[in-house]
């Protein structure tokens, strides 16, 4: 029949009684062995056995006292940043223990009404706290200062403000290092908890080790923007000698923040439209408007890339509001390469006809510039198969009033991302040598194993922070997916790598 040890730790330490009796009996054996009718040799042997037994019982009683004391006052555990262990193959999470049925039973025992006296503060402790409140600001304030001092010699010192329920940790007296194998970090980790339970401290421990290990980039997306977390992350980089690898992107402090273009780098050009239109609502009738916004942004992005321009929020907003300048610019680039002989004279003649028609009846004017009408008529006669040109022509045919209704939800989003200093932060000018703020992209960060803190400042502007955060995360996921597929092609499959071209615009005189 299987046996199970039953614990009874919420009780008086009765082990001290038998221990005291054993030690006293050992003293009698040594002092007066004849009183117990023992020879000296037998008395000495008995004394040794009784002392060992008494010490063992004292040890058992002290364990009960220590367990009951921990239920009210957890031992302090603190370490400096330099004391955080850093292993190559393991990740240090903190101090803890493996939870078993024994700990469940101990926790259950503390919930019994008879055990309340072992959990709640003692009467003398409550009296000391009440006395401190009464003496506050009086002439006897020095008494309150003595009773409130956190010192081992103070019998009524206040309990440490550790937060939470101390019983959760007190059910185990021996805690060890909790380690996670690095091979397990490829999966997701979710840390849940209310305020002031240690989530940020756990993040600091993990960040400190990752920065010190220097085996890859360290990227932190902080929606709330915790100044303490930013400071500790920077200090960790400085202690590890990686201060030059640290980048701070903060929507709340654009003057001192690094700059970043969320739609400037991509592997597939359709990613640009997906990152921007993904912020729009797709519920109910809004789904059709979202799809139109995606298509229109994709048309603008394809034209900009064909012209050799880097897409950003500013030029996308500009051409979404008015597509005519982009069409004319694209035609000026396309016609010298694909136009028929004498195209300049034909367009000039068509432009003159359009000007006469507009002057005769202004209501027939479909475009602000008569040359736009001439370019449209000329390219429609050629029957070309350029998909970018076809997209621009289809967008150009939309009625202005009808078009404004279709992009009614897109324009407010783009204006939020391009207003004020945020616009220059998210659409950096790569040729402005007077701006000393660095510019980064995820390919660069991964390649140089950089350290990036992203403060989205969601408490100040939720919509902008959400849009920027989603775009940055989409860009990061896309970059990681490309890096993974290239590794698979070159290392795992050992076949000829597929030719890959990533549009990363890096001017030679940029400050990146």
C-alpha cells in the first residue's frame, strides 16, 4: 500500500519541546550518570545520541518557524545588473521552484480559517503601524522613526512591500535558478500579470542577457513607452560596450529619436499597400473601401518605384490626394523610352487642342492641366501593355467627387502620420545632411546585430501609435521571412540560391 507524508506546518513548533528534553537529559547523563544508573561510557554515549537527536528536533522546529515567518515576510532578493547570470545555452529567468502537489496542499492549508493567525500581521505589528500614524508630525516622531526602520534588530519592523500574495513563494523554502534552454526560445512566450508584479523587471533581465550575449539583434516594442525600461536598456548596451549599436525610436520625442521609414523597404511591392491599408476597418461595408484603398496605394507605390523614388507616407499622401502630377511625371519618364517617333509634336498638338476646348467650355475640363488630357489621349491610342501605366490611367478616369468618397477613410490616416514632426520622423529626408538623427531599417539592424528601443507613446496618441507599430511589425516580419528563406535556400537545401532583390534605397551620402 502506497504511503503519503502528511505535513502539518501551521501549528506550534512542538519539536522544541522534545529537543529541549533531549538536551537536558544529555546534560544529566554528563553531570550525574550514577543518577541514571549508567556507567560513564554508557552515559557519554547516551549524551551524544541525545544531543544529536535534540539538535535534529531543533532543526525541525526552526524549519516550521522559518516557514511560518515566510508566510508573512518574504526574504529579500536583489541583484545588480552585473550579477545577472548570462549563459550561452540557457536563459536565466529568476529564482523559483517546480510546483508540485505538495505546494498545492500547503497553499490550500493557508486558506483555512484556523490558519489565519499565521498569515495575517501580528497584533504587535498592527499596533506599531497604528502608533506611527498617530505620532506622525508630533514631538514623538522619533519613536515612529525607530519602529518603522527596516532593520533586523527591530522586532516590529514593517513588512517589505513586495506586492502580491507572499504565500505563493512561501510554500517553498529552497528556491533555485530557473533556466530556459535557448533552443526553446524559437517559440512564443507570454507573460501575464497585473501591475507591480514584476513584468518589467523580467523584461529587463531578459534584455540584459540578450545584449550581453550578442548573438543577434535585440528589438523592444514598448507601446506605453516606459522611461525606466529605456534607460536600463541603454545602460545595458553601454555596459556591454555596444553603445554605438543602440537606436531609439520614440514618437513622443521626435527631436532626439532615430528616423525610420515604415514603407521604404520591402521585398514585394504589394507590402506597401498592405502595411498602410491594414490600419483601415474591414467590417461591414468598409471592406470594399479598404480594398479600393489598397489598390490605389499599390498603383502609387508601383509608379514611385518605377521612377526610382523611395515610397513614404508623405509622397503617398500627396499622390493619393492628386494623382495627376504622378501620371505626368511617369509619362515624362516612360515616353522617351517607349514613345513612337514624333511623339513630342503629337502631344504638343493635342495639348493645344485641349487648351482651346477648355477655354471654350470650362465644364469639359477633366484635369487641371490640359497637357494631362493630351498625354492620356496619346497613350490610349498606343494600346500599350504597361501595368503601371494602366493603373495610373484607371485612377485618372475616376470622378473627383466619387474618388474622394472612396478614399475618405484613407486620407485621415495618412494625415495623422504626416502631420508635424512625426511626418519628418516617418518620412526621413535621406539627402538632408544637416539632420544628425540616424536612419535605420530592419535589414541593417539584423545585419549588424543592433539594439533598438521602439517607444510608441500609445497613451498620448493611440491611433498613430497603432498605425506605426503595425507597420513596423509588418516590415520586421517581412524582413525576417526573407532572411529565413534565404538561409533555407543556401544552407539547408544546399541548392543554387534563388536570385533575390530587395528594394533597399540607401543613398551614398545618407547618414545611416
